C-alpha cells in the first residue's frame, strides 16, 4: 500500500513523565541569526492534500522511565556534526539539522557537555550515535526476546552511525513530504526535480552555466530556501506540477520558516509532543506525515505510528493474528489491531518504539 511504501523509503530531551504540563517554549533566536542557547551552530557553507491517512493519538499515553547513562564515556565524544560518534539520546533529535543561513545544529553542543543540566536546562545525553542502534536493539530484545530474529534479519540502518550522520534540511524534507502526498513515487520524484529546476534556472540566469560552479553543483544544493519560495507567486510554483492546494501548502510552510515560527533550532529542542503539535498546526501536514518526518528526518527513536496500516498489520502478524482474515473482514481503520492494544503492547519498547515499527514493517 502507498503509505507503507512511503514509510519504507521515507523524545524528549528532558526525561520526565508526559503527563506533566508542557514546559515553556524556549525563546527562538534563529530568525535573528543568534545561536539558540543549548544548541550548537557550526559556521559551515551549505546551503496527501492535507494528510488524510488514519489519524491517531500523536504519542502513547505512557509514563517514560528515566534512563541510566550508558557505559559510553561521553567526555571523550565530540559534538562536531561531521563525527560518526556524537552524543545522542532517545528523547532528542539525533540528526544534525541544516539552517537556511548555512549553519548546522545538533542537540548536544559542547557547552551542554561541559555544563550541568541545571545550568543549561538540557538533560544529559545517555548514549552516542555509535551506540544508539545497539542500545535500542538490546532494549527491544530484552522487552520481547522474539524481536531477536527480526532484528537479525532486518537491521535498521536509520539509526546506524552512518544514518545518524546524514544532515537534514528540515524545510526541504517537509516540502518533499507534501509533494509526495497522494501521488506515486515516480510522480513525486518528477515534481521535485521540476521544483528544483524552477530555482536552478533562476540561479543559472545570473551566471555562466559553463563555470565550474554550475557544472559540479549537485541538484539538491539548488533546492530553494524558505525565503525564495515565500517570495514566489503560486502560479510560478505550480509550474513544477504542483496542485493549487499543494502550492499553497508549500508556500505557507516557507512563510512559517521565514517568520521564525518554525526553525531548525525549534525542531532540535522541542519534545516529541511539542514538535508534533507545532507541525500538525501547519496546513498540509497531517499526523502521519509529521510522524514520518520525525522518524526519517529528525531521527527520533520513540515515534510510534499506530495509524500506519503497515505497522498495524506487522504487529498483528507478530502477535499471531490471521491478518489475511482480518483484511477480508474490512474492519475499518483499525482492522488489524485496535489503537489501545497497539499502545499497550508497544509501551515496553519505549523509548525505542520506532525501532519496533521498523521490525514490524519488515515482518509484514
């Protein structure tokens, strides 16, 4: 099914119960060019229609236990975003994020590692990017030994050191998600290429296409900035093959990044609940789309998408249910398992529930 194929191709920082009131949002300095306290900025050059999938509770109603620090010596780690072994944690954004200004952000900058949590307001990392996947797998197997065979057969590259080293442009990633809604993979790829060409042609129009800059520059580096998109007419954006509604969604998303309502710094620091609430308020971004962005782009480990039929089916099969019979019964959006049953069973996999999602999808 389309959403399962998309899932296959496509945490809090403070370890407290989710039943506590949400903490006040940290002041966002990104729109002013300042560095957000507790977030590292490295000066380097860089750069469905509204989601109609099965909607479900954004997070499981479980009490998160406090993790004990791993045996990794975090004092010897570096917060350099180019390193394959950076501090990491199950309740944080573990991907380095690009900003429109050309800097990159990580959740655990050096000043956090050198200071106490009471001073920075940021919890200590519990592991490293080199150990995160190993720690997640060990946790799943301890929670249910039957996970061992699935993990051995279907390793989750997403949270490997190499996967966690991949830099992510959150604006581009969210745009890609909107473009891919309700169309085939081939159609989404074509729309994206045309969208990039709209702005690459503008750039090439200001220079000599025979210069090395244009000959060697990768296609992705031409992806427009939020400012470029926000300043473009809807009719111009639609030349890429976007529907009128999708053009509105992408332009609206760009405007939120331009005004600072959405920033890479916000996505680095926000809890899972805060991030989901903020992004689902954006037109064109439904819960499923945001959950996929949180998993595949932000590399957050505890996202559990109960509304994804592929996850439902895989979990049902893992639990010994006759999924073919359930499919034939056409039981609605919870045809394979009820949401409450999924949340109840998956609670023991927290804070690595996405890793269990990956296993269930492969089982499916």
